[in-house]
C-alpha cells in the first residue's frame, strides 16, 4: 500500500486523478504529474488487494496508514444516557494527524459525504458507505487548501467507484469485451458476518457503456475479549446485535466523440442495526430510574445522483474542463426503547437528515515561457445543504418536552473561487495557490427549537482566503525533497452554533448544553517537510509536519458550575498546535525461491497542545508501527502484518475536557502488538480465494478512539477491547 496523489474534481473536497490511473476517452483532469512532483503526503488504497474481503469496514481499510484512525466504539448505552464518546473533539469518523470528524473532507467520486452529528441524545456517524462499490480510496494528509477545499483542515478522503471499463478489458488490457463483471462472497468470524456482491458491466456501443453493482451484508456485533455474559451492566461481552447493509450503484458512460466523456451515477446505500442493550440493565434494580429492559434501532440511507462531464477544448483559455453536478439526500434515525423499574416506558426517537446539491467547474491550461512550464488550474465551487433534526419520544426528562429540535432547521451554503499555478523550471517545481471562500449558515425555521431553547437560533456568514505554497526539488533521479505551506478555514456547524440540551440528572443536578452564537470559524496554518525516494527496490516517504490552529472548536466543553447547574458549550480554543512525523515505504527483495518477496513498513506519531491552557489535545492517537511482508507466486500470495500500538500516556490526556469522566480518571490504553496473516489462492485466472486470521496471537488490547470517555476505574473495561483471534474468508470470481 503505497502513497498516492489525490484526484481533483471541480467541487469542494474533490480530489484529483491518481497518476497510476488510465482514463479512456478525454483525459481526466488532471491525470497529470507523477506522485514525485507533488509536495504533499498522500496514499492510495486498492480495496481489491489481498487480505481485504467484500463489505469489510473502513477502519480495516485504513488501519496501516500512519497517523490515521477510524473510531468504532461498542454500543453500550443508547436510551436516556449520554454516549461515552459524546464530548469527542471533532465528532466521529476518520482521524488524520490528530483531527477528525467533519474536519476531514470525505467525498464519493467528488461528491461530499454528509457530516457526522453528535448530540447529548444520539450519535450519527459518516459511514454511509459500502466498500464493495469502490476500487480505491485516496487519502490526502494535512490542510488541503486551493483546489481541494479549505475546510479539509485534517485532510481529504475520496472514494472512487468502479467504472464500466474496469470489467471490460481483455487479457491485453484493451476494451474489447461487450459484457463483464464480478461476483464475490465473504464470511468473517469476529462479527459472524456474511456478504454477497455482484457487478455487471456492458458496452452497448462505442459511445455508450453501463454498469450495475449491488451488494448485501448481514452481521452481528463485533466481538470483544470480555468474558462476562451477564444480561446487565456488568456485561463485557458484546450486546446481541443484528446488522444489515445494502448498496446499489448504477452508472452510464456516454462518449459522443473523442473530446467528451459524461458519467451519470446513481448510488443508494442502506444501513440498519438492531441492538438488545443488555449492558444498560441494572444488575439489581431498586431505584425508580433503573433500567430493566432496553433496545436500540438504527437506520441510515443515502441517495446520490451525479453528472460528471469532461471536455477536451484545446482553446487559449483551457486545454481541458471538468464539470460536476451532484444531488444527495441522507437520513439517519435512531430509536431507543427502555422499561424502567417504576414501570415507565421510555422512547427516544432521534432523526438527522441532509439534502444537498453541489456544482463545480474546473479548467486546466498548460503554458510555456522559455525554460518555464506552467500548469494553471482554476475553477469555482458551490454547495448548498439543508439540515434537519428532530428529537421525539415518550417520557422526556424534565424540563424538556417532546417533540423538540436540538438546533433549528438550517441552510448551509458555500461558494469558492480558486487558482493554482504549478511551475516547473529544471529540477524545481513551485506550486502557489489561493482559494477564496464565502459561507452562510442561515436558520430557516425556529419551529420546535425556540422554545424550549431560551434564545432563538443564530445565523452566521463570513469570507476567508486560504493560500498555499509548495516547493519540490529533485536532487537526483531517485530522491527529492519538498516543503509545503497550506492554510485551512472551516466555519462552525449548525449543531455547534445552536445546539441546546437541558436535563435534570440525579441528585437534582441540572446539566445544560447551551448554544454559542459567538463561535468563530476555525483557521489552520500547516507546514510539511518531506523526503521521497524511489530507487527501484526501495520506495520511501518521510514527512514531518506542524499545524497551528486558531479558534479550534471543541464540542461540549465544561464551562462552569453554578449551584446545581453544570454548563457545557461548544467553544473556540484560541490557539492549538499539532506536530509529528511519518515514515512509510516498501522494499522489493526480488525473486526468492521461485516467488517475489516484498516488505512494507509505516510509522507515525503526533503530539497536540492547547496553547491557551497548556493541556494536551485528546484527539491525538498513540503512535503506530506497522511492518508487513508479502510473498507472491503465480498461483499463491501470502502476507503477514505486525502492528504495534503504543500506549496512551496519561500526560497526553486532558481529563477536564472529557464530559463523562469528570468524576474519575480517563482510561489510558496500554501498548499492544498484533499479528495478522493471510493467503490468496488463484485456482484459475479469474478466481481468487482469500483466507486470513486476524490477531493470530489472541492479544487483548484497546484502541484509544474506542475508549474515549471511559474511566480507568470502570469495572467493564473489557467491553471496549478489540476482537481476539478470528478467521475470515472470501471468494471473488471475474467473468
């Protein structure tokens, strides 16, 4: 798994075509430089590589990238109680270099994915995805201003779906087939999951191609290494759970002539989970509020339609132009039901939804002046998103009354202009860029929000300029050094600006999360220095980075305690800094005993500080070291991956910022080393059988993102452990 360059799309957060990708018809924009010419850290993950089975998780796909993680905590409490991860900085999702959630720009074929949303009563993540639909994942690290979108303060992750041509090439790599496709089936022991996927593609004529892909996965809860199966709060085994994921992708590609290519895509994903929350039941119910029975139902749907058009112009103002229009609807719902000791039946019904459309245009022009070569990239983006939430149910906690909204109905819109010039002179490449953004957060309705909120929701707007400058020097044909400065800018979210919660908790403590209409947009300034080597046998990337932030937003920070009232609020950290380094690469040992042997390695660590208080930033993951080996023959491939997770130091934890552990000490994860092994057998040219074992040594370990908010004194720490030894198998057949 080597580093890669992202692929730009003329929309916010779009990323740019990877150099190893060949696009038929009009040249993709930019399908340009080799990776070695770009002054930034990036990766590409081939989702069809050995060891990855159909329908597995995003966390497993990204697990070997240094300073990258995906949060995946077990379902323990859902009804009438705060999630242990409620106060996590940046909400849920992918974490890159110490920042995550909505600070990571996530797109599917250039169309933005919805945001995560966390309130006191529910969590809605961002994984409206099925990996079986995507042939690769592109990751850009660090602030991604200019053409990538200034609100990608932590980085950009773009999911690239399959194209009809991926299934219509013959043995010589030519698109001569009229029909092709793939079927795949898989099973995993750690969650007792089964998956089935199928794709069929066709060429109706020289100018028309099509694709239809569908998959279904069913599973149970991800297992832990806990041994207590008691049907109450002492339980450390996973709660009984039934999951189901369905995804469909349809594509039509129209190429009326050699200078045009139009891709029409329709995607639907549907996720559902039903959990019997045994772990929330009181072991010995005696108080009126003790839970005697509880369950949770979760559902999420995403529908996307996009039109991606590329044109070869060859005019004085542009060589190529790419336009993209996307329309997307997402809806998530979490319903929890519980029975209390006093006979009360409680229902919590949470809804979060987004309706968005976006449009963008991007142009590229190559200019030459003497020994200089300039590649100009410029364009415009527009995104509009209508966001809704609703909190309903039975038996609300005083003083709230159902139905209500945690924040008012809101329309978020943003528009941007950008320009980048990649200038090459001899062994030097200079890449300046500038992006101008305007945003508006407009409250469209106060119904259901004010009251009970004591103040009406506030609107906000603003403008910012985000510059970048990259420099690359090719010292030798094999080695190059680079440096980059990039700025980022991200406005507050509707929930952060106006989120409201109020409840009375025993013994008569009033917990209040109040809106903060004075929130300011976040800004970042990042510097990265790197060395890149390509010697034929060795591929090596070393990068050091430092990112400084102003007005960094932290959700639900403890503000003050007055009498019996404890106040929390989303607040700006005036100054923060995250710095660290990464090493990653691959070494090809050549032919060994009739096969080919290669090693991969990656190491990353980071440290973050709230420069206003001097305290650490909790969203930083402990260091990760990965060393892997792979051996390939004509019919077989073998792999082994060792991962060492460093301990989370107590000195790197700000306990005061963790809402759910203010009366205790946050659990700090110990160090752990795991081993995964696997094999791929190819009994025929078009058939692949994958077998593997995760955590072969049955190591008991925890990951920091999954235990955030769990006290070290908790008697159920084992409930948050990662799965022990488990097998997985998949079969893939092309036709």
